[in-house]
């Protein structure tokens, strides 16, 4: 993994959006893997701004989201279907035919997971997968002890995940659905490139474990060490517990990819 540190959460969102926009401009029919959560709201707001002010055209893209709650229909305002419609799909005019999320109302969750992986493969695979980091180290909803070779499937959410996601459920973690459909770790690792975006002091200890600790099923994000084209972006608060900060800053001066990232922030 390569790591680039941003000054604050605003710079982090701007850079994340700039890298997504660069992918879209370079390949207008890109297949994008998308994430949800508070960190992503600012990223999508910036993409919408680039669409409205600079003419960024997402109409040729195909998208696959990481996950969806089991038992919530797409029409539910708390669903990730609704989140994506509000924060990105509707503002940039992405047609429903080009956007994909797991169906949390599927009769067979097993078949839904298998079909989701098949749909990704049929689309040619994910060109760029956007990820956030859960406070317990999950990517997607791959909770601790998920197989690092897992495929898209139904999972039971950890109590800390339900607590973290309680904001849309009147602050009550017991109201958060106990299960979700998620891309598997193995599915995520098949993406051609991966962008992990991490913000805030609440993620600092976990980011240190992901970057500096062992690869373990206890922390599904640690599997990103197995990917040969993964870039981690973190703001200063998220990076505050890292012990490798000096070498990271030094590497930026010599790595062509990281020097290019610096030009996007100029």
C-alpha cells in the first residue's frame, strides 16, 4: 500500500474526489465501486460540484456499492439505496440501469450475493474501488473474523458497527438492522485499483493497526496489503497514531504517483 497524508478532512475529500474524477475522465465508461458513510458525503458533494461547475460527466460510468442492510427496501430513507440517490446518483444524473446495490429484500440472500459477484464480473470488474474504514477495521461490512477470501454474502453486524451507524436510526443502535449484504473481502481485492479514505481521530488507532500491524482476519482492511495498487489517503487526525509518518512524508518526494497526487492539491 502507498499512503498519502492530507492536512484536514476538507483536503481529504477534495483529493479523493479529484482522483475519482481523474479516473472518470481517463475512462468515461469506468466501473466504480462506491462506499457510504459520513466520510463519503463530502467526497460525493465535491463530485457533484465538479459535475455542475466543470462538466464532469458520469453518465457512462457503471457503479457497484459495497453493501446494503437486510430488510430495508430501496424506498426506505435509511437505506444505502436512498443515501446514494440523495448524495450522488440523482444530482449527477446517473441512470438506474447503471447503478447497482445489493438487494436487502431478496428472497434468497445467498443467491443475491452470488449474483452480485457475477454482475461485477459481467461488467468487466471494478476499475476503482472506494473504501472507508470501520472503527473495528472492517471494509464493506466484512466484520472481524471474515474470511480474507470471502465473496459477496449476508453478514451479521457487530455491536460496535450498529452503534457507529445509529445516526440514521434515531441514535438507537438497536434500530439498526442486525444483518447486511456486503461485497466480500475477496471480491474487493479483485478490483483493479483501490482507494481507502480515512478521516478523524476515532479511526486513528485502527488505521495504525491496518498499516503497521499484521494481516489478520480480525481486521478485514489489513487484507489490502495483498493488493498491488492500493492507495490510502488519511487526514492528520486519522494519521495521528502512525509511527511511520516521517518515512511517508519522505516517500512523497520520490514516488511518481504520490508526486502526482500533490499536483492535484496545488
